[in-house]
């Protein structure tokens, strides 16, 4: 699935609270499995956060195209590297104390900083309450 417009969240409901595990925006790709070459599904829900247009291709057809066409394989490798970069920045953000998370989000994932609502940011950043959120926002705006 390639995101052409909008935003897609991967949601975890293991607690009573909705937790955004990952976010995909324009020019990103995601699959409903562990990765494009896996048949194992993940226990998550996909939620469209905004009006979203995706291009959907089955994993089997995608795998065939990657193996058959070198240009498709190169595009896949570029998208995979972008995904790895995203995970590295997300880990850095989530390992930060709550006070620094908004600032880290603005610096490392500026598209998401501008796109997400307050509640979505709190879910994505694992910030438990508005008091902590506004402390982090104040810190970001002052620094």
C-alpha cells in the first residue's frame, strides 16, 4: 500500500487506550504484514487519520514485481531505507524524556509535527496527559 494523499496510522489496542505505533504519510508505503515479503500479519489496526488515497497492490504481485523488474526493486530498497530512517528517528524521540518529545518530533519528523492533532501527538509520543504535553510544547516553543 502506497500513500498518495493523507495519513495512515497503525494502531495498537493492547491497553484500553488507542496507541499510535507508526504513521505513514505521502510517499510512504506500508503492508498489513510484518514486511512486504512476509505472510505473517500483525495484531494492529490501520486507521486513516485524514482523507487518504492509497494505491494498493497485493504482496504476491509486489514480490513478483520486485523480483522481476530491477527498477521496482530499487524503488523498494529506497522506500525500505526511508522506513529504517523513520524508525531510527522514532526510537530517538520515544527514548527522550516527555519534556523533549515535542521538540524532537518537530526536528526529526517535521511533517508529522505539523500534521497531527494534539491527541494524536500524545498517542504517538506516549504522553499520558495534557499537563505533560503542554510542558513539552512550552519547552519546544521556548527553545
